[in-house]
């Protein structure tokens, strides 16, 4: 089966160019590798040059470039898009994955904590989407021949409070979900689809020392019907679906990849 616009399979990303922020580790790295396996060329952005370079080496330097930058800087977001277009000629898929967290009860959250979390997760993502949208939209504002894709990364906290200590994170991730829907509406006429992946509990550097240790480990696992934490590779195939022609009529969605967490409610507790 091929899609009419491209003549290639709906999950085939050959010829498409993806820029991924937070690509150096965890979920972003898995998404970069999965998109590369599906045929896309990859621009990988994060702050740590050595991690970016190791990803480029893993994918192959003919198919990937590394960009050092901080998503908190609007100028860095614009430079990342410009470097991607300068190297590969165009941008088709933008995946802002870079994110962070500081878990604190709201009474303890400082202005610095708030700016750090919301600045990275929402402000940085917002201006990254702005720069990417400019690059993906034809100069005359007409519809793209081949679809453009924005794939944001939200969280369970995009749709629920999850646990105490998540106020700044939830404020940012709730914003990510609704920003994605607003972009879906605004960009549909130009054939750009915007969707949000909401990962559940995925073991990465971001949370290994939090959910991976007792007593939280037991608390979290008891609420995941699948009975296990997710891995970054559990999340990345959904990004492949959202990056290709397979999802050209899917836009404005928040898709949980969570082992059933949002479908249940203390399911294991009463069993
Ligand atoms: N793990 C989970 O259970 C989970 C669940 C739901 C949602 N998420 C979301 O998924 C995304 C990735 O999380 P993860 O667990 O994979 O985290 P991770 O392993 O800590 O990786 C975070 C990535 O973001 C980059 N990054 C952080 N701040 C940045 C900045 N200011 N500018 C540029 N890059 C930055 C990091 O690279 P550098 O440090 O080198 O910059 C790294 O590549 C985040 O948005 C997170 O909120 C994760």
C-alpha cells in the first residue's frame, strides 16, 4: 500500500527530514533511532555535544547531524531549524522531546523552579514549534504536497494530576497538550498535522531514581495494568506512525503510551 502524495508506504519515512530536541538520551534518542530506521534523516539537538555525537555515530553520519543547543533559548531553536534546513534542504517532521522536572509541593516551588520546568517543557517547546512551523510552511502559505508533522511529547500530567509534587510539570504538560490541539487546528490547511504523545512511566535518567526505588516503585507498578514500566522503545513506534503518511488524517490527538495507566483506577488495589 502506498500513499498517493508520496508513492511510498504509510510508515516509510524515506526522503523526510526530522528535527528532534532532547534526542541525546531516553525517549528522544529512541524516537530519533526509530525515525532513522524508518528512513528519515535526523537532526539531533540537545545541550550535551558528546551525547549528540554518539547518536549521530549510531545512526550514521550520512543520515544524521548533531546540533548543540538549549531549547530555553529562542535563538537556539531558530538556529537548530536553520542548520537542519541548511544541511538537508528542508524540514518535514519536528519532534520536541526535551523536557525536565523538579518535584516539589507547590508551597515550596520557587520562581527559579517554575521557570526551569515551564521554561524548558512549554516555553522552549512553543518557540521550537514556531520556528519549525515557519520552515515547514510553503512561502505562499499553500498546502504542503507531502504532509508536515509536529509530534509533541506530553505526559500523563497532560491529562491528570498523577501525584503530589507535579504542579509546575503538570502546568507545562497540560499546556503542551492544548498547544498541540491549537496547532492542529491552525496548521491543518497547510497539510501539517500536530499530535501529542503522552508517555506513561518510562524508565529513563529523568525518573530512574524516583519511580525506580521503593516505596514509589511498588505504588507506581500497582497502577500500571501492564505490570511493568515502559522503555523508550515502547514509545518510539508511535512517533513513527505520527511521522508518516499513515497519520495524515490524524491531528490534534493526545495519544497515551502508558501500559493502561489512564484506562484504570487503582485497578490492582482492589483485585
Ligand atoms: N520518562 C518518563 O517516564 C516520561 C513520562 C512522560 C513524559 N516524559 C517526557 O518525555 C521527554 C523525555 O524524557 P526522558 O525521560 O527521555 O528524559 P531524559 O532521559 O532526562 O532525557 C531528556 C533529554 O532532553 C534533553 N534536554 C533537557 N533539557 C534540555 C534543554 N534545556 N535544551 C535541550 N535539550 C534538553 C536532554 O539532553 P541534555 O541534558 O544533553 O540537554 C536529554 O536528551 C520529556 O519531555 C519528559 O517530560 C517522560
